[in-house]
C-alpha cells in the first residue's frame, strides 16, 4: 500500500487528533477516578455508587483505544510506508537466503567457483584446492 502525500497528511492530522483525544480521555479518566474517590455520596452519586468507577473504566478504555489507533496511524503516516519497509526487509532476507544457498552449493562443489588450471597436467580445479584432483601436484 503506497500512500500519496494527500493521504499521508490526512493520516497525520487524524493520528494527532486521536492521540490528543486519547490523552484527554486519560486525563478525564484520572479526574473521574479522583472525583469519584474523593467525593462521597453527598455528590449526588447516592443512587449509583459505582458510577465513578464505571466512568473511569469507560474513559480509560476509550483513551487506550484512541492512543493505540492514533499511534498506529502515526507510525504509518510519519514513518516509512509499511509496504516499503516490507519490501526492503523481504529483499534483504531473500538476498541473505540466496547468498547462503550459493555458499552451500559452492562448498558442495556444485557452484560456479573460479577455476584454475593445474601447472603440471593442465586439468581445471577449483581455486581453493591445494592439490590437483587429477595428478595430485600442489597447486
Ligand atoms: Zn594436475
């Protein structure tokens, strides 16, 4: 998914709004908790003594959700597009895997390693061979 500049700035705005709203909800939750615990039944909470707690939990959940969503959006909007990150990481992993396979083939003698010619019998042998595989002379 490649994001255009317009989409990105819109995402940035939304993510900032969500983060600010989430922080506001957190503050409201803390306020609700303190007012609920500090205040007594004389605050008009006689009918429902759990109202402050419920408000606190609701506000906290809403705040967590907003901050989470805002944070996720901000990651997409402010950092590299997700697709690009994936592409680079996959490419690197593929390159590593290909390199490992190539090294394995070369170690097994199946790769196209550099060949050198024996000085005495002119047979081709791999570059890192210390002795000729045909005549046994040192390379
Ligand atoms: Zn030889």
